[in-house]
């Protein structure tokens, strides 16, 4: 019975595992080998131990890219979370045309990174962008993102938030809808103010959803590539590079596959560390499901 | 009392208006600018009233024929990647839904952990390999890459959806002499259709819009629409914004319509995907 069972189920799970092993797992392991060798095209690789890692970690361009990535992750993801949470509360408080509004808020999910860059480059065009003109009209400072690295970083952050807010919002909104209305009724009868109800009922019960949304977004924001590549190309003078752009440059512009591979594994390890808590949470859930 | 309700109502209205502006205005600007006469696109102050013209669409057609090749490539690649991801995820999701035990739990865990690997990491070894076996700049390589980066989420999603189908139905079919594949085709697939659509929505949106893999693995023959648009954006002899907006509108319209029509499945998929995988 058991061997028949396996013989019947194996063909069904095989496609998924063959794809993942051949496209993700084995290539990623091969990257470890690349990262401890030195090689360029048409040259036999030589073993160099951890040299590539030291070289990357001591490269000022890498450090600046890492710093930029961390800044984007920390700012963009937390702003997304705060706004997404407020939106979830707003939607849960009862809105007319809720379905229409939900679809409108979801719209940026459909937009590719390339189109988003077209949009935001136009909106913030330093000479004639509608947002630039509006800011000028209000006497506010404008974003001189083509020359000022910190302004470019703000624009990249805005773009990232715009693209991913729908995701964060939906996660939090679904979790908020799952909180039974009785709890708010009970809190109200006990004389809780709306603020107290938020702190003592909503926030604790949204906890798991907040953790999930945060970790998903940490991990995905850490990979940011296209937005930066298409908006600034990492410039001026590599000042807005992020880790993924640094990796791309090492591999495909400088043909330095060893240091690119070391960067790749630094990314993997960083993602794994970010996810460690998440994985622990999930494992608990998987075993709970199994019981 | 009445006053405070008015104030709450006004506050909500302002918040909703701000959300609508934030979410829809950038999209509206793209569409609007694609219809503006060239001189109005960067006019100061911004022009809101103008006679719509299709001149940019006409120039797009005559000057950027490769954009339409890109749309065709995007369509073929999206269809292939979606079919592959949906079939593979449904089969695996069925097995994981109906079997538990240490081996299966560990292998689901493995699928989840794999999602943590950033896609750019695998481009390093895959780039020379894909070149060596002559798959560079083909539809197949992008189909396989796009499907692979979604089968783990797809499998976990399908497991969640198939969990809701009573096992008694499988067992009844089994007593009638149906094998695994027949049960999957005749019982599971029809009942798990919402899950299948949710997975398909994810893959379609991702494959239609993806940039990084298309940028690295295609050159001319299999170039996708987003890649052609990025080339317009990076054009050395100045960006023709009218054509760029027209191309952006054409690339965006179908996927936006798709997301609007499929919003229920998308929300269901996002919710199930985040809590379970």
C-alpha cells in the first residue's frame, strides 16, 4: 500500500521539485562554489577561499549599497505598514462603495516596475513634472533627484511604497476583518474608548498579520533592483546603488563573478536571518495544522 | 453627537480622497499624457484640458514595431509560464493536501524556505548555462524561470484550497475505481477552480510585468514589452515621452483590467498566501 502510494504521488510532486531544484537550489549551491573561486569568462577558476567575501565587505561601494538598501527597507517597509494599518482600519470602519474603493487601492499591484518608473519620473520631473509644479506652487522644496542622491533615494522609496502598499494593506485588512465584532461590543460595554479598543483588542489580534506582512516586505524590499536600476542606474557616481544593483554591476559590467557570487550569498544569508523568526512561526503553524 | 459624526465623516472623506489620488492619479497621468499633443506633455503649468490625439500611438506603431513584437513575446511567455505553474502547483498541492507526515511537512517547509533566495542570485550560474545550451533569448527560458519562482507559493496556495474539499469525495471516486490522475482531473480541479484562478492571477501579473530576468536573459528575439519600454526610457538621443506614455498605456491596460476583474481571487490568494506560506 505504502509503496503504491509513493509511486502514485511522486509523479505529481515531481514537476514542482524538479523545477525548484534545477532552477533555484542547485544554481544557488553552485554560487557558493563561485564565491570561493576567482574566475572571469574564458579562464579556469582558481580557489581563493573567503577572499571574495573580504573584498566585497571592505569595498566602499558595497558598504554604501548595503546602507542604501537598509535605509530603503527600514523606511519604506515601516511607512507601508503604518499607512496600510490606517487604511485597514478606515476600510473596516465602514465605507460606502467599499468594493470600488478596494479595487482602486489595489490598482498599483497591476503596474510593472518599469511603468511605475515612467510615472514617477514624469510626476517628479525637475522642470515640468506635475508634482514638482504643485510643490513649487505651494512653496515647498522639490525633489532634485537627478543630481541629489538623497532626493533620488526618497523618490525610490516613494515608488516602492506605491507599488507594494496594496499587498501590505490586503494582509492587514483581511486580518482585521477576521476579528469578531463581539470583542468590540464587549470592549464598548466595559467602557473602553476607541483608542483603548484599538490598543487592547485590534493591535494584539493583528500581531501575527503584522509580523507576516513585515517579514514578507523586509525580504522582498531587500532584493530591490528594477526601481533603482531604471530610475538612477545606481548613479550619480554609484551613490544610489543597492545590493542587487551592486551584484549586477560586479557580474555583468565588470565580469567579476567571484565577488558577485560572494555578494549573492551575503544577500541569501541576510534574507535567511531576516526570515529566521518567520520560519519559526511557520513551523509552529505547520505542526499545528498537521495535528 | 451629531457634530462629532459629521467630523468623523468629513475626516473619512478626506482620507478616502487622498487614497484615491495616491493610487489612481499616477495611472491617470500616464493615460492622459499619452493622448496629449506633444507640446502639452511638459507644458508649464500642467495642461489638463486639451484635444486628445492618437498621434503618439500612431508613431509607436510606425517607429517602434519591436514594441508590438515585445507584446507578442510577453503574451506567449505569460501563457506558458502560467500553464506550467498552475499544472505543477495543482498536482503538488493535491498531494500535500491529502498526505501528511514528516516527509511531506519537511518538503512543504523546503518549498517555503526556497522562496527566500533572491532571484538575482540564480542568474549568476544560469546565465552561462543558458548560453551554453543555446536557450538564451528564447521564450522557454523565461517561461521556466517565471513558473519556478511561483510554484512554491502556488503549491502552498493550492494545498490550502484543496484542504477545503472533503476527502469523502476522493474516497467515493476511488471506490468507483478511479486512479489518482482521474480523481485529480474529475474531482479536485473543478472544485479547486477558485484556487487555480488565484494562482494564475499571481503568475500572469508577475510574468507580464517582470523586468530583471527579461533584462538578463533576452536580447532580441524574446524581448518582452517591459524591456522594450525600458529601452525607450533609457534612449540616448532623448526620451520621446509621447511614445513612451502610449507604450506604457498599452502594456498596462490589459493587466490592469485583469486585476480589476479578478480582484476577488487576488485578495483571496494574497490572504491565503500570506497566512499559509
